[in-house]
C-alpha cells in the first residue's frame, strides 16, 4: 500500500541520490555555457576520476583523504590535458563542430576501453561495501551517506556561485560566456578562462563520481550513461542556465526514483533515454515557467523571453 | 571454407554499413552514432517476422529495411527540427535506449539473444549463393552512394552541408533533405542487419553496442570521408585487423577492449595526423566558413 512514509522515503532517497546528478549536470552546463561545447569527453574525466579513487582505496590501500586528493589531482591533470592538447589544438585548426563532437565521443570511448582492459567489465565500487548504516528519523531511513553527499553538493554549488558572482575570474567567465569576442577586446584571456571552466567541471565531475562510486557500482561505460542524464538536465534546464540544469537534475532524479511505484525496476534505466528524447522534442530551449512580475501592487503573468536563439544553439 | 565465407560476408556487410554511414556523416554532414541500432532493428525485425510470423524471408528482409527507415525518420524529425547538433545527442540516447528495450522485451529473446532464425538460400543453393547475394548488395550500395553523390541531388547535398543558410535562401528545404539522407542511410543499414540475421541465425543486443558505432565511424574516418572508395578501404582494413588479433588467441575479456581501443585510437590518430583518411577527399573536417577563409566554426 502506498502511504505517506513510502512517498517521503522515496523523496528523501531521490534528493540524496540527486546530489551526484546535480554535480554532473553543473559540470556539463558550465563547459557548455563558457566554451559553447557539448563536452562528451566529460564521461572520460568521470571514468578517470572513479578508477583513480578505486585504485587508491582498493589497490594501494591509501586513507580516504589521500585517495580523494589523488583523485582530484589526476582529474585536474586530465582536464588540463584535454583542454590544452585537445580543444585548444582544435580551436587553432578551425575544425568543424562535427569534428569536435566526434573527438569528444572518441575520447570518452577510448578511456572506457582502457578502463575495461585494466579493470575488466565487472562492476566496482570505491569502498569494499556500498551499504551504509541507516538511522530512522520518524519512519524515514537516512543513511550515513545521505547527509554528507547533500552537504557536499550544496557546498560545491555555493562555492561556484560565490566564485562566479564575486571573483574576478568568475566574472570573466560570465563575460566570455556572453560574448567571447567582446570579452577578448576588453583584455580577457579567453584561453585561460576556457581552461578554468574545464578545471572546475573536472572538480565537479570528480566530486560526483566519488559520491556515486561510494553508493553504487560503476562499470567502464557508466560515465557515458551518467553524462546522458547531465545532457538531458542541461537541455531541459535551458542551455546556458547552470542553476536550471541543477534544479532539473534534482527533478529528473526524483521522477526516476519515484517511477519504481509504477514501472518495474528493469525499465528504470530506460527512463533516462526517454528524458533525453523528451528534452530534445519538447524542451529544446529548456523548461520555461511563467514569470510573475509585481509592480505597484499588481501582479501580471508573462512568459520569460527566450535568450537562446536557434542560431546560438546551433553554434553550441 | 565456411570460415572464409563468414569473413567475406562480414566484410561485405561492413562495407555496406560504412558506405551508408558515409552518406550520412560524410555527404550529408549529419552526426549520428546510432547506425548500429538501425543495423539491429533490420536484423531483429526480419528475424522476428520470419521466425515467429512465418513471413517469407525476402519479405521479412524488406520489412527490416522499412523498420530501420521509419525509425530513423522518427529519430531525425524531432532532432533536426531543432538543430543538427541535437541529432547526435538524440542518436546516443536512441542507440542506448533501443538496445535497453530489446534487452527487456520477451519476444526479442532479451539479453540472451534471438535464436533459430530461418536461413535464406543456404539450404537450397549453398553458402556460395549467400556470399554472392551479399556481394551484389554491397556493390549496389557502393554504386548507389556514388551515384547519389555525383548526381544533381548530391550537389544539392554539398551545398546544403557547406552553407545551409544560402541553401535555404534559394528555396530548398534543408531539413527534409537531411531527413531523406538519414533515412536512406539507415534503411540500408537495416538491409545489412537483415542479411546478417539470416546468415548467422543468431542475434543478441551485445552485437550492436557502442563498439560497433566506433568501428563503423573508424572505417569511414580511416578510409576517407566523402569518397566512394574510402569506406570500402576502411572496412577491409578494419575487419582485417580484428581477424589478425583473433589469431593471438586472447581471452574474450581482453579481445573486446583491445578492438575498441584500436578503433577509437585509430579515429583519434587519423583525426589529428591524417584527417583526410587513406583515400583523401579535400578538406573534409574543416568548417565551411574556415574553408572560405572566414571565421572558424569551432571558435567560441
């Protein structure tokens, strides 16, 4: 029987598991916003992050803090190399968008096959167990993983907000995202800003994979599936809208978890592809809610104007 | 001899797949990684119709082609309505999503695969006849793609690919042309799938996974995009390499990743060091504006 406890439990579990989805979506949306690039190679960065943490914990027996530090260092190095050796070279050569798409996809697949060769095709986790002790609050089971995961995500989002809003580099990122050529005229070094965006995305991807890998099993191809979720959230959240991507990731996470009430578990994975298809068909410019303006004591409702023109998207 | 016939048929089918993919990505400029899933749809449709519904194999093969053709329109229409870039994203979801559906449905045999597919020609006329059939289809597909590329329609495709705005400004409908190219290429992949199913008589979802996307893309990129013979050379070469690796007698858990590494690694190497492929066309990967000496496409 469906009761309030079950619904609240599903809602809580969905919120907790959304923590990593949000990080992946923000990483993808940030790179898209600043560099106007659908970075499918994010899956490669995610794969590298997970297996670095896995090797550090399970093979080298490092303490958690050292494994986390090692994972961050390797992920940042991979993000740096991807930007400097990959994307920067492609920009200089003036290749087509198709080339960049294929390049990022192939990088993701290449890294997945390397992982398959080294670690095999069976699922792995960062710690030997993914079962966390749970505490009953009311009748809701809250695991020891949930609160740190949610706190990590909220903390990361707050840090990103402060960085983008108040730091000079963050403001430069917004400037480059709005108009890269104009930003360059004002003396902003685009090259550095692209690198910063890629490094921040790397940090978010690594954080997300650390959370995911301590709660669920990971295969070499898991990064691609998780990235598709991030793409769906980014498109539905509105391209260029990082907060929209984060909120959409939470909503999609809740829908996916709550779907267990109406469909069998083996079809839950299929929902991801349905989200992606629906995002492209019905919300190519993102979900836009009517905006309420209150002026002089009167409320009027109007649709928010779309800043994303089709031409701008086709360049994205 | 049976082993040799198997290899000839596989090479022939990959030439068909690579040539039809070249039509989509090379001549049409459309990015998709879902080609293996249309191969799968053709194979499954033909196999299910002939085994479970008793439909004659040639008709089932035709139905397989139609299923792939119609499915590709269902994928391309909403994606291209928004932007060509969305086709790639949609194709990733479509590739993984359809395989997920096939794995979960009972009548497709699920993850275990679909067995006892009725053979075609082999019992009455011998395996040589099937090899001949595949070769005839292969030659027909290569010539068809060449004919399309050199025809007025092919020139219109080039114009559409190089400058869509100018193409639309003379009253041509770029979206429907893209859909037509995509559907034709995918329909051909469906034929290849049907031919595969009725020779090997066993199909499973794992045979159509993303490794196949990488393989077909590698054949086109390494062979040479936008050329008639590039995909043929690519398919011959890239099918020869895995055959050579199988002689090393590596365990399947190592063989699969090594093949994947070879395919993806070759694409990356060729993209950076020989983007025109082994059979070169002119400047295939450069942005149209950059070719004309204007702004680059990938330059935020």
